[in-house]
C-alpha cells in the first residue's frame, strides 16, 4: 500500500516531542529495532522503501505484520521521515503506551533505577540497554529527563526499548510512598562501593550529567556510595552516567550472586 502525503507529513514530525504528544505516536527505525518493538507496542504503520529486499532478508517480519498496516514509500519520502543521517530501509510508527497507575508501584523485592535529570539521549538509551542486560524491568525517571521516545534515545537502546518500562514521575513522591525500600546514590562523600554491603533490592539513583543528583533527592538517599578512581592522583573528572550505571548494576548483581 502507498502512504498518503498527509501521513508522510505527520510521521516526518515525530522527531519532535510536541508532535509525539499531539499524535500519540512515535517512530522506530531499522529492522532489528522495529522487530524487537513489535511485541511491545501497538503498531500504527510499518513503512519500507520501495524496491528494498527487507522481507527477503527478514521473512519473519512479513509474517508478523498485517497487510493493511504495511506501506511502501520512495527513497526521498523515507529520507524525509527519517531522523537518521543515512535512512534505514524500514521504519515503524507505534502508538505511545497508555499510562497506568500501576506504573508508579514498586515492589520491595526488586531492584530499580531512578534517573534524576538525565538529559542526553545517548546516555538515556545506554542506561535502558544496560538495565535490560542486568534484569532491571522498570526505571523511574524525573520529569526533566530526556524523552525515552526521542529518536536518538530509541537508537541507543539497541532494541531494549520495549523490555524496560520507563516511568516519568516525581521521584520524591515515589521514594516517600515506599519507605521500606532502601535508596542508593553515588555521591562524593559516599562509601567506597567496592567495600560496601549491597542489597539485591532498592532504588539506585543516577544523577544529571553535569550537576549530579539534585539536592532534594540527595537528602532522601540513605545509602551513599562512591565509585573511587583507580589512581587517586591521576583520573578523569568524572564517569559518564551510562558507564557508571553499568559499573553499579554489575556490583549489585554480583552481591546478589554471592549472598
């Protein structure tokens, strides 16, 4: 089927947050990311470049798609809709998931990430991908974090988008609603994480790339941690928040294995 000019114009704007909010839609590009997202989001349209051999290379995609939601467009129209410097042969448009009251619930026997003001799309995507690797199924993100459905963020998740729920909320309220759950955070005056007793459960707070954890959340942290540099006299200014998240989750999971 051919995609209408109105739809092409609408989908071309999904790189903007205001258009995603207005339409309730977001776009995913690349066959792997599209394939990984099909089971987690409601499909609006599957779009491929005319003349591409996507279905020959990936027949599993064809069997998973409804004909009435499959469209072909020219290379120029694909480029117009794409957020990539080099457009993929395929993209999909999905409906934004509905918000549910259960999204804000936390269970005492699970480990969660809390992101406080993470602004970089690449960092957000890397954190989601890392969370998926370490079995974190839900991330609580402050309202000023970058949108998880930003195209650059989606690309950085490398297919983990649907496997980790990112809930935008007031972090302070979530912490207060769960006083029985320990709150961990990395701070300059924290205890050496390699020498700390870590739990298999809790909230792990990761802060903004430049400012770190905000003062109002910092005061709620009851387990202050520090990732010390290997050489105290010769080290970079700080760790990237995505890298730091990987280090911390690895140590928490190690604690779970040996407890």
